[in-house]
């Protein structure tokens, strides 16, 4: 079971800019039972680890825990072996297991998985029920790992301990304790990096990895988009950690710097400016002049090609205004991409953003831009006041767009195409073009026939 001390440590992360807003020792808001709306800790842990297609993800709890969490994001994988994420695995504990303990059921489930699926590793997730019952998943996983000679990793993130971000941090703790540093890579280069926090939703990583290859940067491991268990075990030999769009895993980066002297940078690959900035941040952190020069050449070449393709879109978007309601660093990174397309971002939500994110959002939107702290109640009024043309948000905000008779794009994890890297900006431009010309939004903006007079 995850201890109170561990939760307090993770909620009081010294490297998190949000912690700097609080008084010393206060840290982030502590979790409250029953207040995990928007995703519990178990959900966050699964999101962070589920992209490992060569591992089996075993939910130790009732079947409903699996049903509510399985395949919640389209995290694409190039794994050529058997992709275990297309199946859901659970111990499916019953009332008898609650009374007498579910350790034997867990042990037999692991045996069955190894025999029939032969994964590279097994992640075992505790849930509210099994955590409260007190099942010793640490001992069961340790015995199973020794028996089958594969990593069997306990993930202590039952839903009641807190929200989704805390669950992601607990998943990072499990990987750091049980996987990282347990295997040596076949070879290393001076330009090896770890990608942290990009889950390759709709293939975002695949838009910028070819740029790394052109420059000469090698991704040693990923946590966890398109990741491999064998690679993350060698992550301690990387020269740099690159955290992408996920402040929830900042604790992992900080501890790897303390344990393995690996520095880290935080970047975004949304939009032209941020993609170019991210590449330069990485090569400057690696500190090789030849690599830096090569990066500048690749950036100049890619930006020139992109600008030529963007010209017709910029003409189409001239004078358009957007309201952005998403979370975390998307508050400014998506705004950056919209501005690269010539669209004015009049407001963005910073409700789930860190202090650093808020500063960047202010920098990108300027003094006239609105930083929404309560977007659910603010966005409708702002759309009217600013005469916005489009709302970019999660699926639940579609109804606001229809009510206000403006265009809409889903830019959260439910999106269908990648917006990462230079090519991703073209995808965003294409989606915007279709959204502005979508007859649905044109029709709902018209008056009813009996109001036309």
C-alpha cells in the first residue's frame, strides 16, 4: 500500500513550479476522498504506463475497474510483436477474495499470463478494494518475478489516494524503483535521450522523431509512448531527459538527476515556434557544437518548407479569433500553434496549469488575453464579448460551441490526428479549415425559418 509519507513527498515536489507559489512545506493540494473527478490515481497510473505494448497490464481488483479504464486513449505503437494492450487483464476479485484475501488469485493470474502470453513484463495495479483489503502485492510480485525471470512491477495507485496527476507520479515511482537501471544498453552514444511524458496519442511522437534522426539524436527510451520495457530498463545511461507535455512526471526527472546525474529539459512540440525551440533546447543541453549546427540547418530547411505550405491557410484564417479550453501546458502550446497559423487566441484555460504554464500563457496571449480559471462558466461569456469564431477544447465543450453558433475542434486526447511537430501544424490547419467550413456550424448559426422575418 502506498504510504502517507510517499503521497506527501510527491505532492510537495520541489521541482514543480506550482509548489513555488505556496508557502514552504505546503506543496500541492492534498487529495480528498471522493474528489477525484476528472480521473483518479489508478486512471493516471494506467495512462502513464499503458503505452508499453510489450507488457501486460494486470488490474488487481473488480472487473469494473478494468472496464472503466481500459483503452481510454489512442496511444499508437509500432511494436512488431504481440500487442498486449488490445486485451484487458484483471484478476476479477470476488466477495470471497475480499474476505480471505486475493493474493493467491493474483499469483495464479500472473502464472496464467506468463504461460499464455509471454510478456516482457507485467504491471500489477492495485485498486481501491485490494488496497483496503490489504493484499500484499509487493511480495506476490517479487515472488512471481523470481519465479518467471521477468519484471513484475507493483503499481500502488488505488483510486482513493488522489487524482490523475498523482497516479502518474506513482507510476513513475514504480518504474524508477523496479525497471530503470536494471539492464545495460547494447551501446550508447553522446546523443542519447529519454522522452518522458509523451504517450504518442494519435502518433504525436512520430511527427518529430524523424527530425531527431536527421540531426543525429537517438531516443534511448520512452516513458511511455511507443515504449519498450527493455529500453526503459536502460534509461539510466541517457545523457538527457526530455519531458514533453507532462508536468506530472517531473518527479521522475528530478530523481533521475539526483540518482544518475541526468539533466532534464521541459519542452513542447506543438506549433512551429515551439518545435524549433524544443529542438534547440535539446541540442544546447547536449552541448555539442556540431549537433547544434546540424539542428539549425534542419530547422531552417523544415521551417521554409512549412511556411510555403501554410500560406493558403493563413489567408483563410486572417482575422479569426479562438478561445482555447484545455489543460496543463496545452494552455500555451496549442495557443502557440494557432498563432503560427495567424489566428488570434483571445482566451485560454489555465485551471489545470502550473505557475510556469501560466507565465507562458500570459507571454503568448499578451496583456489583453484572458486566462480562464473557471472555463466552464467563463467561456460562453468570453465567446460573446470577444466575438470568437472557434472554440478548441475537449469533447464536452462541443455543446457550448453549438449553443454559441461557432466552430469547434476537439484538441484533447480524443482527437483523431496528430498536431505534433511541423507536419502536425499542417494537420491542425486542415482541421481548422474544415471546422470553419463545416455546414453544421453554418446551419446552427442561422435563424429558424419562423425567425427569419
